[in-house]
């Protein structure tokens, strides 16, 4: 008897429909074809055990299973459940009349327990697009898949539940998630808040400007000055995710297996902080079975690189293209996968190997030229993609001991949201541009106009501070954001002056 069951293969952040055809006839062999990998081939032993432990019989005949389309590689153990159901359907143990209405995925343990899988959300999206009535998958993944409207999502814990469902002996309860309610409840819950930061008003202002315009930022200062502390609070002042952004972010984390058990939709911007020993592949994604890297897991959120010069130079250089294109393409001999990588880069570093260059109290003990050599670990092209470079000095005792609470993240976030709304209106007709940091040279000429006094200030800054030519456009972008924060249509001299002050490392003689 021939039956068809439906599953899915995840490639990138999208899923492809897989048709599992099972035919049982006279013989004794078990044959699995259709480009399965080793873990799929090993499913035979798990399936036999799961079926027999739960009181059913594995057919003692020739079983031929084809996974179509045969030119797509099937990876992982998530095909255990649809394979088992297909085999039982072909043997007559299960009624196959409802197979066409449901997509099935899940890993089996030897006792028939159904274990969680990766990529539940993209699989649910694909199931809806292909007109399936429902999706049957592990209980732990049900809430994640249930964010897709107009699709019945059934979370199951054991293979017996699925067998009895298809034999009309059990009714499964559809999982329902009020994504808008959960989305709104969790949007403003953060572990860290800027009210806990004492002093450092100029740095908090720079971080506010960076959040308002989507600018990459580099903080440079001695140990203990608060660089990491403030970076961890960046998500609390960024604008809340939109539903579309949340879906896209959840898809990436779902594919990577980073979603917690019984999670639904990600409602807060991700914050990723990889260690400086990270490899190129772990940063951008890839591997034998390509997975999203840190830059994709930080999509729509913050990628924090602490101790920036300590990262391998090749790791930093592979980020140059994603910083511009907001996506990373991973190419292999037989396929190519694109992952989104629209992240905000927040980096921190010491000014020198000993960490105390330009410290107000402690003396730097580095050898002559060591400071410049340390800074040279970060290439010019990478610095070119960092709009704001702010120097930090340690907080004095008076500020640390002051018990007066600082401005909260909520107040800062309100200003950031207002500035972003201005930018959304400005770039409504420009596809792919959502904030000032993404402006091209053409858009700069269109939306950034400087009066005569501003031009004189820019000329003086370029000449006297030794600012590089690449700093010019960055200053204009940041000054546009500062003006937006004030609700000003025109860029004033004060806005330009503040933006110029955020180019510390572009100044000649800084490290001399």
C-alpha cells in the first residue's frame, strides 16, 4: 500500500515542503531514499523501538521510503515522526484519509516520546502557505509555531497521541497564542536600566544618538570605566520591535535552535556578546550544515564586541560586507543560503595594552608606539563603518557615591522613538532605508543641508583636528540624527559640533 505524508526541510530561514512516500510490499528490506543524511538513516532503529514499545507492530515486509524532492538533502532527526506515521499508514495500522491535511515533524525517542525540533516557525509559515489545515509537532515547539494565524497547531508528547488522532480515537487540542498581547507585555521588560549608571552623561548621550539613528558606536576607555555596563543597557533604549521584525528575528533563532522551551514570539531586540576567541564561521554563519552566525542572531538588535582589538583580525574583516549590506550570503558547491544581518554594532576597547593611556590618575606604562600599534589592530575600513567613536574616562568618587537616580531607560527611549518616527516618515519612499545610518551619499545630499557657518566649522575641524575624509559623511549622518532628536528640520552648528566630537579616533596625534 502506498501513502504520502508531508514534512519540511529548513534551508536558511525558510522551509521547503518534503513529501514522504511510503510503499509496503512483499519482501524483508527497509530502504530509505531521497538524499537523507546519516541521522535520517538512523531513524529506522528509533522508529522500530517507538512503535513496538507502545504496543504496535512494525511491518515485517519490504518498506520503501522516498523523500521528495530527491535533490534536496534531508538533515536531522526531525523526520522520525512523519516517517513512523507514514509506515504505520502504509501498513494499515493508521487511517490515511487525513494525511493530506496535516504537516508532521518531530524527533522520536526509543519509548515514543516526541522531542523538540529546530525551525518550527518557518515550518509553520510554509505549512500555511501550502494550504495545510494543521501542523503536528512536539509540544515544546507548539507555542512558537502557533504565532502563525489560520493554522491549527497541535503539540504532542507521544507517538500514541498522533496514531489515535488519525484513527479518530483522540481529539488533539489546538495551541492558541495571543501574540499581540504577549508582544506588548514583554516589550518593556529589561534586566538592565540606564538609571543604574552613575555619571558618564556624555557617553549616555552618545549611546542615545547611536540608538536614535541606528549608528554603530565604539567606546574607548580604561578598565572599569563602565563600557560593558552601558553596552548591556543598549536594548532598553532601542525602539520596540515591530511584528514583522519580531517574526523575522524569531525565525532566525528558531532555525538556530536558540528558542527556549514553550517560547512563542521574540518581543525584545536580541543582544549578542560573543567572546573574542570566536571563529570566522561562528561569527558570520556556515559550517558543514550551515547555521546562522552571531551577526544573524543579532539581527534587529545589538552585536556587542568587548575588547575589540583582541578579536582575530580575520573575524573583524568578515563583518565589513554584512555591515553595509545587512545580510550575509553563505555559498557552498551545491547551494547558497542568505541570512539577514541587520544589526547595530556596539564595540568597546581599552586605549592601549596596559589600559591606562589618557587616564586622569594612572600612568600608562606601554612602550613608545605601543598605543598606535594596538589601535592598528582595527583596520581603517572597519573604523570607517563605525559612525560614533567616544572616549570614556573613569567615574569620580563623588558620582559613584551619589544616590540620586540617573535618567531611566524609559525616558531616553521615548526620545529615541520620536527620532525614529521622524526618520520613518523621511524614508517612506526609499526602499531598504529605515534610519539615518543607512543613508547613501545621494540621500545625504537630499536630506542633509548645512548653512555657511556649518561649512566653516566643518572645514576648520577637517584642517585643525586632522579628520580623515571618510569622517565627513559620518559627521553629516550623526548631525542629522542629533537634529532629529531635537525635532529640528535644519542642521545647526551645535549639531555639527557635537557630531565632530564623536570622531575621537580620527584625530591626528590621538595616540601619540
